[in-house]
C-alpha cells in the first residue's frame, strides 16, 4: 500500500489512509486488553485517526492476538498452578476436583494443551485458599453426584 496513492477515508473523506504500525495500541480481545503488535500495520487515516480493516489486516490481527491471548492464559495458569501445587495439593487431587482427565494438568504445564479461560478463572479462585477451595469443589461434585443418583 505504500507504493499506491493514499486511499480516501470513508469517515472524514480525506485522502489520507495509509498503513500505520506503532507501539502502544491496545484492543479488547476476548476477556483481555491486549497490545496490538507494533509490527502490525493497520490502514489508518492521518486526518481523523479512523482505522480500516480489510480481510488481510483482520486475519493478521486475529492471528497475532490469539497467540498473545494464549500466551497470557498460559502465564496465568502457570502462576495459579504453582501456588496451588505449592500448598501441598497433588496434581491428582486437583484433577479430580476440576473434573478433568488424569494427566491433563501435566499437559497444561508442559504447554501441550491450551487452557480455556474458564479453567484459568477457576484456578485463580482455587489459588486464593487451595485447601479450603478444593474441599468445597469436592463437596459440590459429591452433592451433584448424589443428586443424579437419587
């Protein structure tokens, strides 16, 4: 696009839309506020600041933000797991309490699986007081199991 004439802005009408790549741009992506990579050029009007997303820019942004989102989730997951497991809770106990398959926590810790945001939120809650919260989770699952068998 830098070899072409600048495009006309649909917002203000100025012929001032060109690709802009700068640091510090933030956007909401899923449940997080993430920084748009400084290397990603987004067509932007130099007059009014409106940004224009074509399919190529949109796809590049989606790819970059998804990678950052997963990285953030993994960082948070690692911290919460360190806290929970550091309190003497075993991986097996945690897996039973979460209702996930045996070995799933190990796969998450080795970054072989991407955690869901719901699991990360649950681990955040469990990490506030691991022993107490694990007991409560076990009570909830036991009560649910009894209700289904009744």
